């Protein structure tokens, strides 16, 4: 069954040379605005023929490293520095970004669980559909900048996925390495089916994702990694000239082979992580304790590492509920090939 055209329209011309700042406009009609629109900022920088790249942030609205890096790039990238076309969308889910939340206040939608999307669905599903059917077909490579947001803190890394098409997998892995974060990862997703990643990869396009920190803010160190990484990505895929700038230490390769990397809480209470982000842990080692906040004299529940590896992500807030991911342990490997 074919889908109707997207209700979203762009105020920029994706085929025009030069720098354009505009919007992807999604009509809405609600109590605040009878004939209104959700306005998703977009910048197009094009200079003749060449590869096309889509750079996205704010797929989740509280992941500020990518949003900030792309707002800065949109302000500074010049057409004469580009070969081909760079499309920059710093806040894909702009309703969520405007209120500093992971999900949209308009419909509760988690954009990165809404792909491939639906032109007749909620606001969030309509945004997903537009990216799937209109933006991704315009480009060869996609860089989607995530981080932990308010509830997770994650070591900065770029990642690619295992794919059936090994040439596509190799090209994405090379881009993830070239991003130049301290760590490069082969990532296992808990729920891949509705991700932007899958919508891009299923069209045969090259997709690189990142996690760049978290906690609902940025730090100078992580911003430097984010900005350097975006530039490295553009250099690697031939969109701008320059020398790749690597991390100061040799890049660490990590693999997340299966769901046992994720440690999820089976208790509600006060979380004490006993391992620092980026630290190595041994299988069986205590990772975290969860305390009963309703009484004194109750021993905490201890959580143990189910595998040896490096702590790549942790829950950021100290309050934890049943089902929350409290730690993610990835395996350090010599090669991702
Ligand atoms: Zn995210």
C-alpha cells in the first residue's frame, strides 16, 4: 500500500548551490495555533556535484552535544569549502528539544522508536516518515549524533552495526573509526526495528551513529570530540578537504555482541555505581548497589557484571526504577573487522 505524500514541506531548495537556512514545516492545528506549523530548522550547504551527507542531532531532545555541534557547524560551514552537499538538521525532534526532553511533548513520541514513520500518524511519526522517504534518499551518508541525555552518561564513541551487506558494513565502520572519538564500537541495539539507523541502512545508505556523553548537558572536552568528529566525518567521505584529526590516545575498539551487555535494575531505590565510566570490570565484580529508601537497616541489592569489559554507559540520576538500564559493559577487542 503506497503512502500519501508527506504533509511536511521544506523552505529550502536542496538542489540549489550556496548556503540556505530554512525549515521543514509540518502543519499542525491545535488550541495554541489553529493554522500553525512545527518548524524544524535545516541548513543546506551545496557546492556543485559530489557526495551528499545528512548530519542530524536532537533525534532525542535532551542530547545536547550533537545539537550544539550542529548549530555551530550550520553557522560556520561555507559553500566554497564543500564538495557536493551537506544537509544539517540539529534538532530532528524540535518539539522535544525545545522543552529539553527525550520525547515530544506534543504526542509523547520517541522519534528514534517511530521509524519508518507514517504520514497519517502523530507529529513524531510524520517527522520520521519525512526523513525516511524524503531526506535519506537525497544523501549517500548519514551521521546521527546521540548522547545519553538526562538519564544516561555514555563514553564518547562512534558506532556502526553488523549488516547483511558487508561492503555497506565496512564503509560505515570506516566512517565510525574516522570520526576519531576515543572509542569506536560495533553496536548491538536493544530494539533495532524502529530506529532511524535501520531506516537508513535498509535503503543501502551509510549510517554512523554516535554517543557523545550525556547527563543532559555538555562539557568542553565532549564538545571538542563532537566538533572534531563531525569535521572528520565530512573529510572521510570527501565532502570537505582537510586532515583527519584523531584522538590523542590510540582509539579503543569495543564490541557489544549481545543483550548481556546491558545490566537492568530489578529494584527501585537509590543507585550507587561502584565503577567509573570508562573503567575495566571483571565478570562477577560488583557494579552497583540499589538501596531501599523506605527504611534503614536493609542491606542493598548488589548488581554484578555479567561479562568482563569496559563500562561504556551508566544511569546518570541516582534514583532508579525497576527496568532502568544501570550499566552497559562492552568487550574491548583488537579489531572490529
Ligand atoms: Zn539518543
